[in-house]
């Protein structure tokens, strides 16, 4: 298996969405209301962007989603 591409996501409380980007996948910037929706979008976008950037992906493209969400406990 190939090394995974790292994708970083943070919760935008004001917009109410997860926002994702990656330094390793040029042009990746997307958002979704849930982390599950975000993962589904990434499964499509990552291989497409790699192909557009002439970085031909293999049959499967592993990626790791690293999330961050700031909360306050009262």
C-alpha cells in the first residue's frame, strides 16, 4: 500500500461545516456539514486532483483525515 496523503480539516463554527485542505494534494479545498460527508467528497476529489496534477494515482489512494475542533466545556 502506498503512503497515505494527509488531509487536515477543522470545524468552522460560524459556517457550520468541516473545511478540509492538504499541502500534499494541490488544489484540495472543500467543505461538508459532517465528517462522513467530507470523507465521501474526499474519496472523489483526491484521485481527480492527483490526476489533474499529473500525479497518477494507483487503483486506490489512501488518505488520512486529521481533524481539529475547538470546544468549551462548562
